């Protein structure tokens, strides 16, 4: 068992440290999708969501570590209540490319997403009133796959799908869970001109 563990560490060490690191670009992306939005002991509904991200990809030969900061909104209707919940998202992920040296390549990845609810406005259409809702924190995992292609020497376009589901929630009066979220992802990797 110790030999197997040592072998795995050496393979990962060689994979990460033998590759050329390219940190000369940033990433802009947006996600549009649907999710289950649940307020514990109250209701569970389907919500529309969109998020825009700005981040950085720390690239290796066949893989990358991606850190983004985003702002997103979730919208749903439930019994004359119309909700808009706003989150700051901080996903951190690992992406593996099939063939990074080609102008086009498929990719897949895994990561952790931290969501901080910063605003929650609930409009009651039957009473014509707006109330401020709960604030809190969600942490979840995501999996993604997609395709990227070179547009020019300093610009790559990518399109993909990702799946997100909550692992834990904190700070809410009633736990707010976001599960089974599926997003279409569109984005650009921008390289500095050499």
C-alpha cells in the first residue's frame, strides 16, 4: 500500500512539475442553466440561473487549475412569490485537456464552488410588496466537459456543460439548497500578445 501511494505521488509530481506553466492570460465565461432551488421545510422549485465569471487559468501541458470569481442570479416563482437571489461565486477547479497542443481540444474537469448569497429579494404579487430574504453560504462540487478552439494566436473560445450540486450550507435561517444544476458554459481565454 505504501509503495502504491508513493508511486501515485511521484507520478503526480512528475506530471505537474515537468510541464511548462503558462500564466499569461485570463478567462471570461458565463453560465446559463436550471437548478433545483430548495428552502428547507418550505418549498422546492426549479430556478433559472445565470452567472458571469472573470478568472485565471494556470496552465500546464495537458491540464490547468482554474480560479474564477463570478456574480450570479437565480430566479424562481412559487405561489405568487417571485424571487431573485444573487450570489458571489468562487469556483476552483482542475481541468484536463485531451490534446492541449492542437488548436482545438476536448476537456473535462472537477472542482469546488463557493457561493455567498449577497442579496435575496422576494416580491409578493398578491400583496404588491417586496421583502428582503435570507443570506448565507453554499459550497458544492461540480463536474464539467466541453470543447475549446483557437480563434487567433491570443484568443480561445470554449463551450461546455457543467453539473453542480450542494455539499453544505451555512448561515441561513432555513437552509437554502441548490442541487442538480445544469449549465451551458460559454467563454473566452485571452492570452497576452507575445
